[in-house]
C-alpha cells in the first residue's frame, strides 16, 4: 500500500471504530433496539479486503457486518439510522443491525444464520462467470461457521466448479462465549480445512490492514484469472463482547490485554509514521473521523421513524405483500 | 408437435422454452445433465443447451439452493432441482430464512428470481422419506410463491410464469402425475400464478384440490354425479398467491366445501383455506366444511397401507355423502 | 423456595429437576455450559451436573439434533437446545424426516425419547431471522409432540412431561416471556402434554391462544369485559396432542371463536384448529370464525413495524368487536 | 481370518448376493413395489465389518442397506417379506427396501436421506460412552454422502468429543448416475477429508472381506480404547444399477468388466481354496445359500399382506397415532 492509500484505509478504519463505539453507546442508552454485534477490532479485515477488491465485486457478510457495509460504501449515518429504527436506515429499518446491506455497491447483505451466506457467495461467483464478467465474490464469516454443514457444501462446490470466490474467515478465537478451540477438531479452523477441498488455505494477521490487502489482492487475482477459490483465515479479536451488552468476562484478561495491544488502528498508525506521514496528518484523519461519526449520530437521531404500514411492503418484487387473489 | 405430451415431458419442455427465450436461465441439480434427472424431467436439456446452462451438482442441497440464490441476486434466473421434495428439509434454511426474506429485510434492495423445482407426493411406494407432499411446509413461510400444477399444459404454462417471475417460486411436480398425458401446448403458453381453474362445474358442493388430488376430485365428482350430486371442482394450481376469490365464488353457487389435499390434516394447506372460508364465507355455508386430507402419520411403504393414509376417490365420495344430511 | 420464579429460571429448574431424577437425561447445545445459554435458560446446570451431563457443541445444528436422536435411540434422554427456533431450519431434516418417522418406518422397533428446546417468537427487535414463531413448522410433521408453555409453572410441569415422554417433543420457549414471573412450583409438578387450560371463563366468545399470545388474549379479555363482553380464554399449551375437546366444550358455552396466534395467517396453527371447528363444531357457531394471526410477511426489525405484524391486544379486541354484529 | 471364519463370511456373502438377485427378479416381476438399491458387489464391506464388530455395537446404514441388515442378523426372509409388502416384513411393511432395520441386533436402521445417519451414529457412540459401555457405533454411507453438510458436522463433533464411532464410506465410484469424481474436490472423497477432522483416514479394498475385517477390527479397537473416531474408505463397485431397473449404461464397459473380475465372492473363494479348504466345501456353502434364499422367497411370497389399519399404529411409543385429545 502506498502511504496515501494506507492513510485512506486508516481513516476508514477510524470511522468504523467510532461508529461501532457510537452504536455501543446508543444501545446502552436504549436508542438501538434488538441486538448489535460490533466489529471493533475487526476493521482491518474489511478495509484491507475492500482495498484489494473492485467496486463491482460481490461481498457477503454476517450479522457482525457493520465494518463490511461501511468498507463497501455505506455511510455511518445510513448504518446508525438503521440501527436506530429510522426510515432513512440502509434497509428502511426492516433489517436492523444484523442485516446491513448496500446492494448498489455490491454489498449483498449481512446474514444472521451462521454459514448460510457461503453458498450464496458461491452462486454470485458462478453468476459472474456465467455472465462473462471477471468479477469475484467474497464471503466473510466467523471461526464458528467452519463447523457448519453449509461451509463444507459451499467450499466443495466452489472448488469443483473452480469459481472465483474467496472465503475469508475472521477468526476472533470465540464463537459467542465459547472458544472455537473447544469445539473444533483442528487448530486452524479454516486454513486446516482447505486441503479437504484441494484449494489454497492461508493464515494472515487480520489486524494488519496491509497484510490483509496484499493477501486478498493475491488470492483475488488468482480467482479472477480462473484459478479457483481460496480460503483465508484472518486472525483477529473483538474489542467488545459478542453482542448487546456482553462484558466478555469469559476471556482471560491476559489474552484481552495482549490483543488490545495489537490493535489494527495502532498498527496502521505505526506504519504510517514509519513511512513518513506526519503525526499531524494522522491526527487530522482521526479528527475527520470523529466529526463524521458525530454528525452521523445527530443526523440519525433526527431522522423520522418508519410508517408502520411500511411493514406490509417489499415482500414481492412488485413492492407489495399480497399472498392471496 | 406430438399428439400428446406427458407431464414428465412437459417439465423439460417448459424449462426448455424459457431457456430458449432467456439466456440467463440456467439449471442446476443432482443428475440433471447427462442422466436427464432421475425422473427424466430434464431430459434433453444438456444436449440442447450445453454444460454452461445445465449443471450437475454434488449431493449438497444447501449449496444447490444457496448458490441459486446468490446467482438470482446477481442477474441470473436459476432453476434448481431438489430431487425429492422431502429433501427440501436438507436446505430448509434457504427456503425458510434466506430466499423469502432477503428482499424484505434489505428494504427491497434485492430480488431473488429463482425457481426451486422438486418431485412431490406419494402413492408410489417410496416410503416415509421419499413420499411426502410438502407444499404445506413452504406455505408456512411468507415470501415464497408456491405452484403445483395438475396437467401437462399447466406444467408448461406455470413453469413459464415461474421462471419469468421476479419472485422466488417453489414448483412442485407431482410424482404420481409424471406419466399423465395431455394435449400439446401452444407456443408461449403462460398460466399466471395465482389463478385457480374451475375444472368441473356443479351446483351441490365445491371440491377444492391441488396437483394429484385434482384427478381424484374429478373422479369422485363423476361417481357423485351418478348419485345425483353435482360437484364443482376447483384446481387451486397455486397456494401462493392463493385464489380465494374463485373459491368463494364457487361457494356462492354451492354452499358446501370439501377440500381434498395430500398434506396431513394437521398443518395441511386446506386448513388455511377453510379458515378463510369460515370467516369470509360464513354466510355462504349451509353445512360443515370437510377436509379430506392425509392421515397424521408418516407415509408407510406398502400400497395397502399408503392407500389408507392418502386421500382416495372413495374417501372424497364418503365425505361429500356425509354432508347430505345438511 | 423463592417467592417468585421467572419463566427463564423455570426452564433451567425444569431441566434440573429431571436431571436429578434420571441420570440418563443429558443436555447439549451451543453455549449452554459455562455460559448458561444465551438466554440463561441453562444457567447452573453445568455447575450442578458437570461436563458429562451438560455438553457445549460446535455450531452444528444437524450434529446436535442428529446426535441427540442417536443417543435417544440407545437409552439416553437427551435435551438438545437449538438457540433460536429459526435455526430449526438448519436441522430441519432431523425434525421433519428422521426423528418423527423412525419409529413408524421401523414398525415400532425404536423410540426417540428426546426434547428439542428452542427460543421462539418475536417482539424483541431481532429481525427476520431471529424472531419467528415456528411452532407451525413442526405442526406440519406428524410424529412430533409440540409444547409451548405460557407460564413458569407450565414450563416446569411441561418440561417434566416432555423429558419423561417416550416420544420426541419440540419445546418452544417464548423469548418474550422469559422475564415473566410466576408463583413457585411445587416439587414433582407435571403437566400432562395435550391438556389445554381454561385460563379465564367467559360466555360471549372463546379466545384460543398459545405461549406469548395467552397474556395478549387475557389483556384483550379484560378490555372487552369493560365493554360488557366476557371472553373465555383457552391456553392450548400444546399443538400436539391438540386438545380439541376443551375448545369445543368452550364453544358450546360461547358459540364464537377467535384464535390468537403469532404464526403468519398462511399456514399458522390456528388454521387447523379452525378447520376442526368448522367441521365438528359447525352447529355450535353463531358467527364467523376469526383468526388474529401474524401478517404474511417476514418479521421486520423496527418496533413500530414489528407491532404492525404481530398480533396485539388491540387487534384481538377489534376482531372480537367485529363479531358483535352476529 | 481363520479358514472357518472366512468360510462363514463367504457363505454370508453368498446369501446376500442371492438375496439381492432375488430382490432384483422380484422387482422386475412386479412383486416388489417402490424401489430397491441393491448391494450386490458390496457384500464384503458389510460382512467383513460385521465380523470385526461385537454383537452389541451399533450399526447405521443407508437405503442401500440390505447387506448390512443381513450381516447384522436379519434373515433373507424378513428382508424379502419387507420388500414384498408382507405383514411379516422386518418393519411390518411400513419401511420398505430403503429402511431395513433390526434394532434387536443393533442394526439401528437404514436411512434414505443421504448423510443423515452420520450424526445419529455419533449420538449412539456418545450414548455408549455416557452409559459407561465400551460399545462402538459404525455408520456406513456412500461416496456421494461426503459432500453433504451432515457429513462435516458429524465428523467434527465425533472428533472433538473423541467418540467411539467409525465412518465407513462405501466408495463405488458413482452417486446415482454421476461419477463421484465429477463433483468432488479431492481424489479420495472420504479419506482425503480425514485430516480436516484430525482423525485417521484410510483406504481399503472393499471387495476383500479379509482386508475389510482386519482394518475395521484395528480401527474399532482404537475407538473402543478411547482413541476416537476414524474414517475408512472402502473401494467397491455395484453389480446392478443404482436402483430399480437402472441398466447403468453410464458406466464404461471396460470399467464394469474390470470390477466384475474383482468380485468379493471370487476373492474370498480364492482365499479359501488357497488356505486349503476343499472346493466341495465351498460348493456346499454355495448350495446352502441358494437353498436358504429360495426358501426365503417362497416363505415371503406366502406371507400375508398387512392389515390396512396397521397404517394408523406405531407413530407414538404407546403404539397409537392420535394427534388430538
Ligand atoms: C446456524 C446458527 N446457529 C447459531 C447461531 C447463533 N449464533 C450467532 S453468532 C454465533 C457465534 C458465531 O461465532 P463466529 O462464527 O466465530 O463469529 P463471531 O460472532 O465470532 O464473529 C452463534 C452461535 C446462528 N446465528 N446461526
Ligand atoms: C439429501 C439427499 N439428496 C439426494 C438424494 C437422492 N439420492 C439417493 S441415492 C443418491 C446417490 C448416493 O450416492 P452414494 O452416496 O455414492 O451412495 P450409493 O448409492 O452409490 O451407494 C442420491 C443422490 C437423497 N436420498 N438424499
Ligand atoms: Mg468468532
Ligand atoms: Mg456411490
């Protein structure tokens, strides 16, 4: 990554981090209903991958997907408005935190059933190929998803059909409250499964935005060239609990400390300074991020609630919800 | 054009017509290519359209339907085959939680124009795991259109409508009807989804049926005619959209309703129709509403047992006779 | 004994009572051990019974329920947790094709004494894939018993009956009721499956409800009482066995039926009950039967939208008022 | 295997082969309804494995399961009576060919949804352990099952819980009509997946009853000793088509010929002769098998049809089918 690119990536990560913090606070204030699964700590995966993808590629994410939505073009305001049940939300307040989607920029959805979107990404890659494009598809998922059936079916089909799809596991060491190591037969839940599908399996530091960008770029180029899928395991850690107000007390303090020291923003900042970018410039990026998110919070708060009758639209392609004639 | 076409041939013909019209229509499923499908309902497609349009898959129902979904969201019109409708259970998450919900939960950002076709129903001695009529499973999930044709012409016409539909459609092909024959079907025959057909007129009772139960109801109507009871028979064709108007209009003439369904009584589609009628058609009814439905047991293997479980002509006749007192 | 017990605590207490009684009762599921379950409905079990009785699993719904089935067939009484009832779709093959059928298709050679527990229902802003009331899915499948308690006492009593049952039971714990409180429950409290409860007496109309809809119906009944309409409220408690007698007996007194269900109208459980009544209770009815059910859409996220979709007290009151003309 | 054991195994295989042939003929005569999936060619896997198991172990099989039912104690008559819809059938004519079960001898069923029984076998093994026994469970399944989600979930759980369960893949190179190689990302559909679960994966000649017996005995001992599951891929070939009257024309003639020459009965016969058993003794075993199956066919034909009202029994443990009170 060139310094300018890295600075842009840094700022994007800073925006995501602040948006997640805002979402957390708004949840505790009762302004965000239901649940949230915050991605603070995971920013480098979304931003690094996004930097390596083309705008016309397809991305599929999980309920922990705010970072992917924003990395693929959703604004903090759109996201927060959705979380706060506003008519101006990304999904008109019909989706909520777990289903952020921005189809217009290729962010084809956040799915809340573990593993379900991996076959969808396979289908998008298949479609890209059938329509004669060289787009690729990427599915981001958690370590916990590697033990569910859909994972296995998706990887095998992608490999057999040699489709341009990347499977990117965000291994944050935990499912909800249980360590992935307790329930997985191999040490590297994703990478160690790649040989079962005859595809490359790699591990990358998911907190290093440069490493993520480079690795995804390489695997994406391979996929785009027709050499088939790959499985990437990006090691990372979440800064908040699993969801809502989970204090994550099941994680050893020493482990938390170690990972908080290995923060994606800190890492990127270090790289920026190292490459000669003045601290003041980085600071300005931080400031811009802070302001942007503050404005987004205010705008989302000010936005109107949805009309209840909106509940009876959008089932069918004609916009309606009639099930009888 | 051949003199007659079978229901089985109509499936392949219906798909082929749409594949000729629209290059975005592609098929995927187990053994659908060279083998032409285990029921020969995709026979000839690989030959005519080649391996870039007709894809054999591993035994991976989730990947089949999940991939179809991803392709449908990105510009294709996939037609996915799930070999037996019982196996919909193996990819139920896609039918229940993903495909019917993604348009809604994204606030209308995406559409999922796909067809999931599947061989449905009993009566062939295939046992508990290969004989169910599962259209009622799909009926529990808002957001799926549900087609279940009873004739070769409807197979072709409804397949056209299903593939052209921008909404997801689950298309139930009844195993017991595959060998049934019908008149050849004119080009560009399209049967709009959600239009029931009055396939026999009558004034004494309305029989509402679907798929393989349509010929059962028609035979019962013939027998009843010999006893002086003229039954009107409505072929629902679709469960969603459900053509309530046609049923209520028929009840306006007959004042009596018997539904004939292969689903088990508990949770069968007839229940929903009856509940609409018990509300909106209350004033029309002269008699109790009867449902001739499957017994609430798994499907047994032996013919003698299976007949005890699935509705038969005799059971329909008996149900109608039972209303004579009213 | 504490003064009150919550529905949430009742789940853990109900399981614990049976684990104390019978060493063959074991629990498995995601995050049920140390974490006590994401809804804290298994809190304390690991501590009391240890890791040989309480097993954390990978995210593998098929393996969880499939393994429970194999264990049940070989002498254990497993209690499997599926975290949200929406995820039953991920192991639907086991619920639809395996567990309810194996006894029948082996001619009675094996039994499957297991409980699949799951957090059910909406109203909490969890969105389309975490909010469904899916008891109607199970209701489409003969061979499953279906329990859905509305009170802490019933949770304990029905949990005892479910775990002791030699038949498979799907046990729906309503998320919206978890915080509800009730009186402490005496030792060895067992509520037989298939016995509805008349939870309020009345002479003008029968409201039949299940789980979280029971308090909704009760509140509606109170409001209606102020208008001079006395509603009888029946808590069905189970869908299978379905206590038709209690409902018909109530109708004998009231002549009017309104079902109150969280399922979508299409394919909801109320439909089957109404179809029984439209047949066997035809002579009792003075008015149309009304179903207050979920709208036929996925569950939306925002509170304002979700309330538009799920039955509310107002909707029940309006439905009953609508019958005043009869 | 001692010669006496091998002779017994040979005779059992001969009985199975003849029963399958009889089933085929009866199907063509219209006396067997529905469908059959014959296991002629697969006999050595069932008989070899059975010889290595204890009578109190648990076995789970597929719709292609006649050989397992018979290897675990079902008589040809019980099986054929079931296929012919007789009241005396193994499952009272409620199951049919695809669901042969003999619970009293630990044959816990034949399942017709590909892959579904693998988690059940895991559960039986878990139960064996929980109840303090040293029983093991075995799941037999086809090559096609290795690409379905339940396979993945079952193997991971078995490995994590270190359960005494063996997964035995009968790789006959084909699913229904499509070669497994066309739709699988690795060359050995079962064995190549074992590393993804950190368990042993082996390949054995599934037509050699001695090799099967030895391999299963070794893996069973390991499992029984608490060393966890294993995955065995037994190479074999079916003599008939996939089901019903399938002529299996999709298989190259050369391949068919090669495999028919590698017949499990011929192989066992060769070994018997080699080990000094007189041809006449082998011939007698053949004769006994022929007679036994002939008698079974006659007995099954003579057996009564089920009472139609039997359809309304056996849903619940109380014997009934009532769904309402
Ligand atoms: C099929 C399914 N099972 C269970 C859940 C409940 N659940 C939601 S998130 C989660 C943990 C997922 O862990 P992981 O895949 O590691 O992702 P992370 O949350 O750590 O990002 C679970 C079990 C679900 N959503 N879907
Ligand atoms: C989940 C599921 N999908 C599809 C089928 C239909 N089907 C039955 S047998 C079969 C082929 C299985 O091949 P394999 O596992 O190799 O076993 P074999 O028949 O060769 O013994 C298929 C696709 C099924 N029964 N279950
Ligand atoms: Mg994780
Ligand atoms: Mg095979």
